[in-house]
């Protein structure tokens, strides 16, 4: 979901994985620590939107 052009909201990721929001954020942090470039962008309607970035 985060590799889509529009990214994914925290709520969408949590619902898809059937996880709590804090668990979902922890997974995203773990991916960042493993070298994945995940950008967090604020959206007025969706809140935080996470996108996988190909730029360093």
C-alpha cells in the first residue's frame, strides 16, 4: 500500500493488517531502520499518509 503513488493512511494500513495504530507505526519505524525510505506526509482529509520513496 505504501508503494502506491498516493501512499497509504495509517488507518488504512492498520485496517488492512488488522493491527492497532501503534503497532502499525512501530512496523513502519522498523522498516525505516532496515533502510526503507518511507516519507510521512500530512493530508487534511486522511491525516498522516505514508509513502515509499525511491529518493535518498
